[in-house]
C-alpha cells in the first residue's frame, strides 16, 4: 500500500480526520475520546436529531455528560446526517447496532447500509474499521464486498480492520482509555494503522492475526457471560429445591482465589449484547454444520427465568393466602441492569409484564425509567415511599439500582421477593429470595 506513510503521519500528528458512523452508547464516547486526544472528528448518524444534539452539546447517552460533549463540540467534534460527507474523514469507524431480526436471526442491515454509504464516497487511502459485535467473517464477507463495489480494492486502495467495542454501560471503572482494544486488519498495513489510531485513546492495543480472530474474541467474551449467567440461573433453581442459598454458595465459591469467577442469578438476561450476540455465533456455526448447544441451552435457561420468577412470586403470595390475581405488586427496578436507563430486552420488564398478564395490579418504581407500557396501559414510575410499599402485597426487587435503600424497603414491605440477592444479611420472615 503506497500511501500508508501519509495516513500514518496524519494519525501521528493528529491532522487526520476521524469519522464515526453511529452516535450511540459506543460511537459517541469514541468520538469524544478521539476529539479529546486532538483529532477533528466528524460524527455520522442517520437520525439528524442526534446529530443536532451533538452539535448543540446536549448529550443523550447516560455515560456521557453534556459538559464532556461541550468540551469538544463543535470545535473538534461535529455531527451530520449527510452520509455524502463520508469522503472527508481519513478513518471511518462503524459503530452501528447489530440486533436480531423478529425470527431471532442476525440483522446486519445497519452494517450493510453504513458500508454502502461509505462505498459511495470511498477514497483511496481511507481506513475503514467495523466495531459492532458480530459473527466471525462479517467484515470480510459483508463489509469488504460492499466497499469494493466502489471499484477500490481492500488492502490495495483502502485499509480495512475490525476492532470490537468493549463498552460496559454504566461501568464507572472501565472506559475506552483503560480497556485494552483488540485490532485485526485485513493485512499488515491495515492492522498497523488501526493500532496507531487506537493507541491515541487506549492505554493498551492488542493486534491479532486476522479480522476473524478479533470478531471471534468479542463474541466469545459475550457468549462466556451468557453461558455462565445461565449456569448460575440453573444452579439457583436447584438450590431452591435443595433448600440451599445460592447466594451463600456463590459468596463462598468466590473465596477461591483462582479458577472461579462469580456470576449471579437474576430474573433473566437483558441489554443489547448478551442476550443477542451469542445467537450471531450460533447462526454462523450452522454454516459449518456445527451446533453450538451450550449457546442454545443457555438461551433457553435465561429466557425462561422471568417465567420461573413469576411462579416463585405466585407461590410466595399463595403461601400467605394471597392469589397473584388481584394482588397489589410493586416492582422496583425495570431497567435491564442496575444504574442504567435502558429497558432493552430487560428481564425485569418482562417479569412485570408476566405478573400483569396473570392479573396482578402493578405499580413500579425506577429512578431511571419514567414510564413503561404494560399491554395497552402506560404506567408511570411511582414514588418509592412508605405508602406505596406498605400497600403492596408484594414488593419485587427486579433490578437493584444502587440508590435503593434495601433495609427501608424490607421494613416497609409486607413481602419482598428479591431477584438480585441484595437482601442477603438482612433477616426477616417477609423476605423470599430467588435461589433459596
Ligand atoms: N446479569 C446477570 N448476572 C450476572 C451478570 C449479568 O443476571 O452475573 C444480567 C444483567 O442483569 C443484565 C444482563 O445480564 O440484564 C447483561 O449484563 P452485562 O453487564 O453482562 O451486559 P451489558 O450488556 O450491560 O454490558 C456488556 C459488557 N458487560 C461486562 O463486561 C460486565 C460486556 O459484556 C460487553 O462489553 C458489552 O456489554 C457489549 O457491548 O458487548
């Protein structure tokens, strides 16, 4: 590749312009990180509303404050919905969603649209990097052909790499700077340039031998979580039958200083990654006549958890002479995990919907989620006060936001069903826990 030195030089002296397609929970923090490190950044999003908010310095991402945005926008970071400007950046990072379709198959439509938009403006010497979580082979089999429709050739006329995002929403400890960044290029120059780029924002950059290794690394990380959460959800159900506390077992296993990593049971698995990404791998494996039984089984176990918890709540009420139908149930926390304002695939929300469908009279509180839809009704988050807790026949801790005062909740509630193990250490015959 003849013009590698030119792009390498522009990356080193920060005169390169960085393009980010997809200004969501992955793209916007990355755009800000590159802008903070001294690059001019051009953000692209098909939703002009997001582009306008970025240009006005108004953040719509939980983990990004408007203050952080204003510090770089509009001087260093600008955003646009005009995809025809994709000829301007020297580097383009694709950070678009990779959801599942209605039939739970990989939906690469966002990746394909982004690749086609780039192909229309692709310039010689540009570096294109896919960051979205996907199955091994996507960059080579889907992105590359779409880009080469431009008539330019990957590895000869333009650079191509895959570098998975490793954003953990709500994680205050790990961010772009201190999370190692994995990079795999289609050939040596692409890998080296991507390493040079990410070295400006991440303390550690890890080059690997191919784009497929980088793709498999990321999807394996998420599948690892998916399978281990399912394992602990299964163990929780067995512990309940055996009259053993799964929480005490996990806390005790955690004393082992090596060879063990704690995962915790819950009402199921939510978010836009863990419940979905492993299906990308399972689907690709079928092309190799290979069935990923662990992934399928884990999916079944995790998907069943909201139903299992519903039956446990029904039993807990029943043993107190109360039918679930007509019972007043107060659900605390409907976000997919604690301290995030996101209900995508949320198991706590699914649990609430199941309780509602069984005839429970639902109220909920979630400081991050102002309203939810239950069937045809829209419910607003109620105040977490004595009145609402004492009036409920059962208070369900669905997602244990840090702001919840568990002692107060237990004291004020007739019955607490704890899906998250946060009442451990608190005694009371009004507490029933998942996994006990
Ligand atoms: N959960 C459990 N038990 C556990 C851990 C999680 O029930 O022991 C549940 C959570 O409540 C939540 C779901 O699983 O509903 C997913 O939680 P998560 O924190 O594993 O996943 P995300 O999607 O919020 O963030 C993840 C990253 N999380 C961590 O590494 C801790 C990581 O898996 C990915 O980097 C990231 O998504 C991504 O974008 O892929």
